[in-house]
C-alpha cells in the first residue's frame, strides 16, 4: 500500500472511530472490541491490539492537524512513522513469509483497483467452484441472478467477482481486446460478470507473494494469499503504447473471496480515462531491469 493510501485509510478510520465514540468511554470501547466477552485470552489480546490501533489513530489525527497548521510534519514521515508502528503490531499474530523491501523498477503497466459492492453469494456454502476441503476458490462461477445498481464502470463484489457496466464492455469491444469474458446478469441488465482470460506474465522472483496457513492437500491453495501491498513486477518490459487487459494467474486474498488482479497497459489506462470510464483507479506495475 502506498504511503498516501495508507495515510488516507488510517485517517478515515480515525474519523469514523471518533464519530462513533465521541466521549472516549474506554469501558464501552473495550466491550465493542471484544464483543463483551472478557476473560478470554485471545479476546484480551485482540482488545489490547485494537486499543493500540485506536490510540494510534487518534495520534495520527493530531499529527495531521499539527502538520496542517505548522507545515513542519510532512505526509511522508507521518506515513513512515505509522508504517513502523503498524508493522510492529502485526508481528505477533502473523505467520507470514519474510518480507523483503521493494526493489526499484520502472512503471510498465497498471493494476486496476475497484470498489467493493454487495457479495454475489449470500451464503458462501452455496458458492460453486470451491475446493471441497479448504473452500478456496478454484474457479469463479457467477450467480446469474445477482442484482446490482452500481454506477461504477468496474467494481468487485465482497466475494471477489468483477462486475462491469455496459459502458466498460462497449469500450473493450471498440478497442477489440481479446480474451475477455462478459457474462450477462439476468436481473442487472446493464451489468456483466467480467473476467480477463489471458494471463499477465508476472516476475515471480521479484514480486513478493505472502501466504498464510498451510497449503491445502487437495487444491494446493493457502488460506490467504497476497502481495502485502508490495510492488507487482512484470516479466515483460511493456512500453507506453502497449494496449491490453490481462489477469494474474494467481488468485489473491481470502478463501472463497479470492480473485485475480486485473493488469492493463499504460495506453489502455489512458484510453479508459479518455473514454470517460469512472469509479475505479490504477496503481503502477513495475519492471526490474539490470540497470535499476
Ligand atoms: Zn483446497
């Protein structure tokens, strides 16, 4: 996660927490964090951890406020400070692989990030396409009765299904991209389930991939898989004029909510903006050459 994004997230959490708990009633806060179940060691730990995060959030608000007035504290050093604290808080419960620092690289493509919308399957147990043992995603199979009225041109359901509006589909058809799957939804006439079929060649040596849990004996998937906010590296040095829509081979996040990342060309991102597609944003995908 970039510094600015992380800062924004922490700041927003802080505002929400402040609105929710204006009196600073610590007993109530404790109950809220533990669902009223005291005496349970796991819950106590959770409580302390969340209390710490809560206090950090308050401290961030103050720092941000001071930085606005005095202009002495920059956004970058607040973000560094916060990242240090959140990393140290994360250390205890995370049996994750060791994380290396991001190497340098040049931006050669873009990753699409979109907002979450209502889940496609209300009951995960009814979701098809899962491993019978670990309930990990093997294949995304959309529920054709799904209804959404989202005005975002591309969005993702909480359970990891990409949904696009007709405008997005028209744009793709106009540009003639190959290997894109659009599945009409019976109840959402302007929306489609969306999945790029062609694979983005990731530089697997340079891209950090984190796993949680042991791999499933049946499907080989982990409980959780992610990049932990680290840079994504391409195996191909795409240029400014490359125009494509691809997906990663690997699916990310949690069990049945896993989905691939959608990676597009630099030109594609420009064209999407020029066409007026809205409601999502991009981050850079890098290439690590010998020189950098
Ligand atoms: Zn499995």
